C-alpha cells in the first residue's frame, strides 16, 4: 500500500516506499507543513520569496527569492530568459512564465530555435518556377524570384517565359533563306525554293549568281564579267534562269578582248550560238573534268580538256579551234548549275547547221543529212513537213548519213523494200515530235516526250566520261 500525504509548504515522502510524512520548506513546520515558524512570520517575506536560513549564517533566517525568481529577497521578480541571448540570432524568444521560454525561428528560417538555418525556396518545388523556361534565384532567407533562362523573355507568373524568336531578334540566315527557331537560341536556316546552299549562304540561279559576282562590293570579279552577262541577257537569260542544270564557261571582260561584243549584241542568233559554245549540259565540276578528256557544248561542238602538269590548271579547247583557255576559278555554285571562270573566251566557230526561219525543214537538210531526207521523201512524210500548219511546228532528231550507214548490215535495204515500208514509216516518225519546238536546253529538263510514231523518247544527260556519244547539233 502506497503512502499519501498532504503537504502545503513541503515535499511529501510518498510512493510505495514512502511513509507519508512531509519535509517542510524552511519557515514552515507541522505535519502538513502549514504552520509558519514564528521567526519567519516576523520577517514578512514578500510575494515570490520565502523564509530561509541565511547563506552566510545558517542560524539566522532571511527572505530569499523563490526558484525561477530573482531579487534581494525583499523584492523578487520572475526570471525572463528572453532578456538574455538564449535563442538563435534569427529566432524569436517567447516568455512563458518564470524562467520559462520557447525559441521559434523567424520567418524565412527553419530549425528548433536554438539553431535556425535560412530557408531556400528554390530547394522546394524549384520555388514554383516553371522549370522549362525559368531559373529560381535565391534572394535571401525565404525569398526568391523567377528569372527567364537564356534565350527566353517576358516572364508571366505561373506560366513561365516565352522563347525568344532568334529569327526576329538576330536573324543569322541568308536573305534568300527561311529562318525557323527550332530550339532555344538555335535557328534553322533553309534556302528558299529556287536557291541552294546551307541557309547561311543561298545561291540563286546562274543569271542571279553571275550578277552577284559582277556587283559584289570589293569582290574578286566586281565589274569584270559585264560583257558576257550582257550577251547572256540578250540571247540566253531565260534558260539559264529557269532550266538546267548547266555548266557555264564564263570568260571575263578581259578574256573577250578581240571579240566585237556590240556586233554580237545586234545579232541575237549569233549571240545565242556564241554563248552556247560556253555552256555544257549538266553539272561538270573540275573533278569530273580531271577524269575525262572531252566535253560537249550546247551547240553539239566537241571540246577537249587538257590537264596541267606544271601549273595544275585545267585548259579547254573547242575541237578544231586554235586557242586553249584556262579555268582560273572553278566550281562556283548556282541553284541550277556551276560556273567556271575562264581567262579568255572560246573560239568563235560557225554552226554546223545554220538556222533559217525562212526555209522549211526539207529545204534545210544539207547533203550531210541527205540519207534521212531521202527517207522522209520515201515515206511521203517530207511532203507533210513542207506544208505549213500541218502538225507543225516540229522538232526533228536528224540522224547523220554516218549514223544511218552504221546501222546493221542489210537493215537500211530492208527498210527501203516493200516489205519494210511500214517499219520505215515508223522509224521516220520516231524521229519527229509534232506540235512543239524543243530547244536543246529544254531537253535537259524534259524526261521524255511522245513522237509522231506514238512512241516515247527518253532523254538523259550523260557524264561523257569514257562513253561514246553522238551529240545533238544545234
């Protein structure tokens, strides 16, 4: 059985082992410690103090402040811990009663009050900044703000920043390219239709490219290509702007010395033939030229290529011509071909087959083409060609006498026999395209066409490297 007691001014000896007695505080006596000692009563100790033996002479009594109070015994006030630096410098101290307090970290800090660390909002949910377009900036304890990432701008709270359109602010693309911002700070440059290049540089068609080279401020060829450009403008600008690909052999103004440019400009037919002596069908770069010995111009004229041993320069000459010309700058890119700049013009040569708008097709077929003319007459097709407006205009692919003689033995005799007459008619018609005039440049962009024989002719531009070919003469 546990002992219990009722002590007013003392400590009870309670519990299982206790005897229920009271141990009185000084100044009190009695079983319940409720009777003041007369000597203490005479001291009249004030509130929050009690009568206790003197610390200097235990035989004497004096008033002393109660625990958690302080004073001289005649006046005792509660101890306030908050008056001392008991909490962390960034904590608030709250007085809870005599010698009692609590420490609470200030706003912007976290901890137990004894230790308070600054709160970094950026460490929690990234400060509520949208991570794709913003960064969280720590401004101080419990404070932060959202800044736009590099290549972003115009921050909207809760939404984020907008990606900067590099194409609007600092377009790095060529004037003939389309600019698209594909990622922050990353533009994509794509040459517009009709132009070629990497987007930072876009090349137009041959005529545009020529004019650029001739007018580029402080450029190598500024003002040095005017004469040949004027000839092209007069005679061949449209094909070089709209068709292709072509390789243009471009003489400089200095290289045209000795040619009467004014005279050529007054004769469109002559000017056209002259410039076509400087144009190759397809793209023939200097690497290909180094791997072959010949080329054909749009006139059908054969050209020879000589590879420089000492100066490593390519030299060209028209077959039957007198002068070699040097390529002084090659492989200039255009959207529809290549340009090679020459130190001089090709030799001026007469056409193998003269144009004449006053004559009919049959009249114009010279002795060199007499065999095909006889086949036209044999099938009576020639008569139709000479009649104005009947199925015309025509384009005729005329085989030379040599080509017909090279047919398999007996083939031509069979075609001219009564048994072969139908085949002969079909053969002749196979070489005739009705209702159209196909210029050589047009053939380059014409994959196929239907002939008078209702058969399809297919066209292709050969590389003429190691091939035996027969050019079209125009």
